[in-house]
């Protein structure tokens, strides 16, 4: 599963040809969650509150890039890296 971004120990991934709605897979210190691109909200799994807030803000700030990557993923095309919340 391609890594789109890593920041503050949070790993953001997206699978090729994944199920709708458009979402990202987030891993942080043993926690795993699916986060909806449209809202930045955790739809499945769990993240600590601070990590969930950081991911939500990042997701909403990069919604266009995430949706572009979602389209690429559905067509089995290479995805683009996205700068992290720490601007790395």
C-alpha cells in the first residue's frame, strides 16, 4: 500500500482499487483508522484525539491532492506524495 505522507509519526496510506467512499488509511503508534477524505473524520478504527485532530486538519487542507490520488488509485496509476503537516 503506497505511503502518501508521514508526519509526527503518523503514516498516511492509500490502496489501489480500494472500496468507496474515498478514504485514507492512517497508522499511529499501534492505532489504525480509516479517515474519510470528504470530512477528515475517522470512519473505522481509532486514533488518539490529538492525532485525529492533526489528521483531520491535514486531510481537509490537502483534500484536492487526496482526491486526485484516489482517482489515480482507482485506475492503478502511481500516486503522488503529499507534504506532511510538519511541511516535510
